[in-house]
């Protein structure tokens, strides 16, 4: 085997190992979530799942939340379970090193878009709550639709 082929094989092997470890962590996070949802004793769940609690990364959490949403768990149960799961993972996730993208890079523009979108959504949050309570009010729904349309028009950040 040529040296370049061997290096490429080792790279593929590491990627496969990483993918398998990620898959295992996501599966364990889902098991932890299921235990939380069933109301199992939290102390026991933490002891049994401490390795995954200590080793998970933000991408694992995104993957497990995606899987949970696809399971069509009732929204209230989903919110309650994810909140408890995030509380258990808080220290691990906050200790995870984050390297922000360069401001004018494509990813940097996406981050800025998200920041601006969050500001706009926070501004209309009170209206969303009112519309949820008065869902039959056509005027409120039109107002909300108009605000979403305005947000869509304004959120455009480009690279220089």
C-alpha cells in the first residue's frame, strides 16, 4: 500500500470512529431524555449516563433534538424534557470551546443574520403571545403576518 493511501485510510478510519462515537452519544442522550420523560429518578439517570453527559458536544444536542421532534412527542412534554436535558448538560456545553467565524466570511454572515433575526423576533414576541390566545382574531393574525413579511425583507447580510 502506498503511503498516501495509508494516510487516507487512517483519515477515513478516524472519521468513521468519530461518526460512530457521535451516533452512540446521540443514542445515549435519547435514552437519557426518555428516562426524564418517564419520570425516572434523576440522580440514578445522571449516574448511569455520566459519561455521555461529560462528553457530549453541541452538535449531539442538535441531533437528539432533531430526532425527538421527528418522533412527534407532544410539545409540552418535549419542552419539559429538553429543558431538563439541557440543565443536565449545561456545564459540559458551556465549557465547550467556541471559535466564532470571521465576521465577513459566509458563516459569519449567517451568524449575523441569526442575530438580527433574533432581535426582530423578540420585538414581535408579545404579539405572538396575543395571537396564540386570540387565534380567531383576523386583524391580529394579519398584523403578525405583515411583521413576518417585513422581517423577511430586512434580513439580508452579505459579505463585503
